[in-house]
C-alpha cells in the first residue's frame, strides 16, 4: 500500500509541473527568424533613354575629346578633371554638373558598349538631321560597322549599323562644339536630370 502511494506521488510530482506547458503566454509575439546579411543585388541595367540623356551633351565631340571626358568621369577626382585643363569649357561643364559626371562614369564603367552604341546612334540621328557633317572645324566620316561590332550589342542599346568618327579638321586643333538637343530630332532626347548645359557662344 505504501509502495502504491509512493508511486502515485512520484507520478503526480512529474505531471503537475508540466500541466501548464501547453498554454501560450498572452501577447507573446511569434519568434522572428533571423536572417544573415542580405545577398548583393546585381546592379540594374541602365536603360537606353537614360544613356541617351547622359551622352547627349558630348556625343558630337571629336573622338579624342570624347574619350578624355569618359575617362575623367570614371575617375571622378580632381586629377582626372585637371587632365582636361586644355579644354576649360569642358572642365567647367563637368565640375558644374557633378551628378551628371558621376552617373556618366557609372554608366561607362558598367556598360561601356552601351555607352558607345548610344553615342553612335545619336551621331547618326544628328547626321540624318543635317546637324553633323564635315566643316572647317571637324571632319566627319561614316563607315559600315564591322560584323564583330554589329555582333557586340550592348545590354540596353542595339549595335549601330554604321560607325561615325569625328576628327579635328586641323591636326592639333580640337574644336569643342556646343549644340542644342534638337540636333537629334525625334524621338526627343532630354538632358540628364539636373544637368545644366554650357551657355551658347
């Protein structure tokens, strides 16, 4: 009898503390799952219209000057901009438009082929509108794009059918053109948000 009573007490001693275990505490939020550091989201592709707006102020520059501006925009420091000291108007254009300069560099770093395709397409549009042609200051030449160039389409801008080069008419004398965006015809091209064009001379 004593043994039965001892066993019963032992069982009750084990069960009673567990009796309230299946009840939830009031207003206790569910446990939140802890995640690690979010994965790196790939950089989005810069679209064609944005690329046209970025390169529109410089697309008709002579090739050598265009290359200097693109290189300076990727470095985004005083030394790079000082490399354009021979072109104070261009240097001022970059300094006065830091956001445009920054994003031009970002675009050229991320999507160099798209940037160059955008330049060529805007040149072709200006040429069709009669705004880009050989002059006493510039020599403009068009050649059919090679098969390899046509195959190297960018992510956002298709490869152009032709390559248009712009060279100084006089060796050693680089002319910096200033032009309104109407030279590109339609569809209309707009400046990158916040970009202030240099004054017409």
